[in-house]
């Protein structure tokens, strides 16, 4: 039977020489997806990039947990799980699967929330499913809104924020808009959430989608003024961005996240004119010629490619060394920060 991810000599050398001793023994991966394809009903990837679907059609919990054994030999990794993309039609089935997986394997989990749900509906689903909060996403904003005009409150409505504030729960936030982290509307609404809903535990995903240097602007100066916002660096390989994040917020407000299963991709990321491009081996992911975020390479360049997961961690190691993070700081980023957050939510603090 084919392995869910092939580990080659390049991968093994990178892990053994550069990552195994850098990473702590216990790790919490705060940003991961599990789902079954049969539970998706007419879920479309409109208004979002399509390349992640090339990596995994589904990610059952068994594959998910096996992946950590393959990628992190000798480490104990606990993922927080939530569904992949949902719509109103498929949300209950996909969320129920996540809840079942979380209970069977004693994992923290989030409800993938639909903005039309009332506060009462969300509370009922969170409590019944044993969720620690909600995951929200821009593709669930009203269909009449052009992608470029979507704002955070269009898919994370105030009534759901008020509920998360009252219950002191987590919101995993993937921000919208083409300017990404530097967008002034995004920055204003992130600060408004912290000011008006101080009980919400916001995790800003992917360093606010700042995958290229041009995505940052003055965001770190603005976010430096926040007090409670925490940020995960999932699906991001930009060491310069990571360095700015660490200097702005400090290691106690940075969380390791992967975005598995897409981190199983074999790739290296570059930026050209402010656009990120994933370099992938020719033919491995089918025809990617029409995708502006994908480019094929071959020969020696392709042979040197490792996994997205390792690229992310190598970039974070460079940033950690540049900013002088200690072993204790790394324990915080990769385990203790998330462990404390999960514990506080479970205890209602």
C-alpha cells in the first residue's frame, strides 16, 4: 500500500540534521484539517485558491495521525483539528466527523462555523460537539460580495463574536482581501475585535497570509499594540515575515501550525512581484499550468525539493536564530503557548 507521504533521502537528511534537535519533544499543531470527501456536498473553492485540493482529496483522521509519525519520528505531536472547506449544506456532516475524531482520539477541535447560524445554533453545536471554539472562512461570506470586497465581519458576524467573547472561546481567523495582512480594513477590524470582544481568543492564521514581504506593510507596528492576539505561522515559509512577527509580538504569542494535509506537498516557495509561487516537481500534481501560484521544475532542482512542512520549519528556524530565541522560547512556540490556550478554554477562564 502506498504511503500517504513518501519520505526520501533529502527529507530524512533535512529532518535529522536540521529539525530533529531544533524541535521540542512535545508539539501541538494548532492548525490542521480532517475531512472525508463523501461528506462534502457541492462545496466549491470559489473565491479561494485551488492548488491545495491537488495535495489531498480527503484527510481521514487515520491518515492525519500517521502523517505525524512519518514526518516527526521521535516526537509526540497533538493536532487541533477542524474541517476543510464547508458550506451550509455539508457543514453539519463535516463537523460531526471532526467531533467524532476528536472524542475518539482525545484531540482539541474547532467547529467550522457558517455565518448565518444564530448564536444559539452555534452554542448548541459547540457544546454538543465538544468544540473549543470556531473556525471561520471568507468563502462563506455572502455570495453577492466580490472577493476583493469581503471583510472579516462578513463571515465572522458580531453575534458569533459576542458568543465567543462571553464563553471565552477560540476563533481561528483566516483574513480576506488581496492586500492580506497589510490591508487597513483587516487591521482595523482585528483591532476592533480585540477592543469590543476581549474575551475572544483570536488566532490569526498564516501570519495573516503574509507569504511575501510585500504583504506586510506596517502591520507589525499596528499589531504590536494588541494585547491578546496570537498568531500561527501555518502554510508560510517566509523567514523574514517570521522574524518580524517574533520581534513585534514576542514568542509567547506565536503558535506553531501546519495546515496539514497541504503541508505534505513537495515544494519550495518563492515570491515574484509580491506573488507567492510554489515550485513543484514536474507532473507530480497534474496540470498546474493555469495556476498563478504553481510552477513546475525538473531535473536537479526538482530532486532537491523537500516537503512543505519542512520548508516551513526551516524558515522558522532561521527566524528563531536571527531573533535569538532560547530553548524555552521554542518550547513555548511549539507546545506551551497552545497547551495553555487549550487548557484555559476548557476550564472557562
